[in-house]
């Protein structure tokens, strides 16, 4: 089996359910060696975000150089970027190092609804990052923010928005339909010349903290060992589905708890 070194570029979560901590757990669970660059220190728990301390963009750049000048990185996942200065330095270093696979999780809001990306940084994400990443993984509110339009309320609108995002220049788009109200949660994968629908039964649990982080990290961990994005999405979704199904077995916090990253072992 190919030894995969994966990098997460994201903010922290002291409660361990999202951000850097969730990414490293997902990497490890799926057999990838995890490295990390921290963009923000986030005081958050299962009840919400209490405070955010953004790392200076120069220090984010220094962290990136430390890792990428020394470690062979087979894939990267980008999460919380906080502000336009951090977006700019991440985009610059990606251009310099030319990683094989880059997954952009367009993080804008925490599960609690607290903002994790300043509004003025959204345009920088559109211009500087989306055109150079392998795949983006927006949920429906994030897609609407990127496109400056209303949030999709059905799969027809979801597909239209996925096509519009693909036209921004990224390699692929995984539109996540978890915000729809159907019993099944539909996702759509858009690539040049192909469209594929993925579904899974909706898991009835309140413990969904970190689902977006976990899915995007799973994509980064799996893609170097698989042939294409469709196979990668399929396997990553199965991992997340099981993590959601086992989430109630954990006892973490009093709010929206995390998914169970290590369900295969515990």
C-alpha cells in the first residue's frame, strides 16, 4: 500500500471534533500520515465558537515552508482560512510547491452558525484558490455564498450551482446536499465531461460536529491511493457514514457532538 503523507491547513478545535484535530484523526483512521499548518486558534466546543485568534499570515507562510520544503506531501486539505491575507499566502505557497492533489473545503460557518471566514475573504477564495485546487466541497449555503445567489432548495438548483462552480476553474466540485430535507442525503460530483450522484440514508443523530472537515480530510487521505475522484468520494462517504452512525456511542460535550473517527477500532 502506498504510504500517503497528507497535509491539513486549517483552524483548531479544542474539543477535538472539527478543524485540525478532526482532520488528523481522519487521516490516521484512513492510513495517511498527517501533517498540519494552523491558520487560526479557535476557542470552540460542541456548543459553539467563543473566540477566534487568527495567526499572522507570515507565520502561516513559514509553517507551510517548514512542512513542504522537507516532507513529501501527496495531498492537502484546506479548511478554515479566516481572512484574505491568509488566503493569499496559502494560494502563493500552493503555486510554488505544486502539490498533486488539493481538496478545498470552503469553510465559512461553524456547525453552530458562527462565522469562520470574513466576508471580504470570499472573493479572494474565488479568485486565488478555486482555480488552482483539485476539488472543492461546498455545502449548499457555502455554494450560494461563492456564487452570490440564493441557497439551493432542491437537486435541480443544486446541479445548476455545481456547474457554475466548476466553471470557476477547479478540477472538480463535490456539492453536498445535507441541507436538503430528503430522507436521503444527495451529493453531486461535477468534473469535466462527467456528473455523478451519490446518496446515503440520512443518519438521525444530533452529533454531526465536524462532518465537513472529516469528509474533506478523508478525500485527501484516500485520493493518492485511488484511481479517480468518483472512487475517492464513494469510499470517503462510506467512512463518514459509519462515523455518523457510531457518533452516539461517544460522550463528548453537551451540544452537537463529534462524529466517531475511530469507529473501526473502538
